[in-house]
C-alpha cells in the first residue's frame, strides 16, 4: 500500500486565458459533460448527474457550448510538500520532498 500526503496552494481559473486554452483542445463530445442543469453546485431533490440525455458523439451547438463553458474551471495546484509512505508488511519506507526539490518534477494532464 502507498499513501501520499500533499500540501498545496490552489488557484481556481474560470473564464480566463487558462480555461480558454484548455477548452479549445477539449473534444466536442467531452464538452457535453459540462451541460448540467441545474447549474453546478445547485441543490437537487433527486440523485442526478445533471447531464442531458444525448448521443455519446454529440457536439454542443454554439449556444450549448457557451453554457457548458460557463460551467468549466481549471484548478492549478502548486505542491509545496509531498510525503510518500510505502507500507509493505515489513520495512515501511518514507520520503519527503519540499519546495525547491519538487520543482525538478513536472506533470501535465
């Protein structure tokens, strides 16, 4: 078993250059996942994912695309500390990385 503990700072990007760039490369059918009704964060009286029933290959119309984009955000995390713990039956191992050590590693998604 491996456990990770991260200490981070996060920035929520909404309707800015970062979200526009990410949205531009998202395939059209994936954009339909952001066509929720009611809006994200709304209280629902029944269990629902809020997505309309559509063909899996559907691409949003221009109007739907604007609605979907208004529900889209990109969260960027800066990891300040990472603690890794490996828990085999014998010989637990632990490693910690802080600040500048973490700058040597970059992940993209």
